[in-house]
C-alpha cells in the first residue's frame, strides 16, 4: 500500500505519508480492541 501511494504521488514522500496514516489508524484500533475484548472471552472453551 505504501509503495502504491509513493508511485501515485510520484515521490517517496507518499510512502512515508501512507505509513504514518496507517500507524495513526492502527494504534487507536488496537487500543479499542484491547478495551472491548475481555480476557474471559478470549479463552478457548472446550
């Protein structure tokens, strides 16, 4: 995805911006998942 964005923008700056955007979305989503997922629900049940 970052390479495609760099090609689309025509410079390496596009790849860096895409990586920053992905990180900006990924970290809050991970924290939200951690908040919503309880340890009890993550255990395997027989």
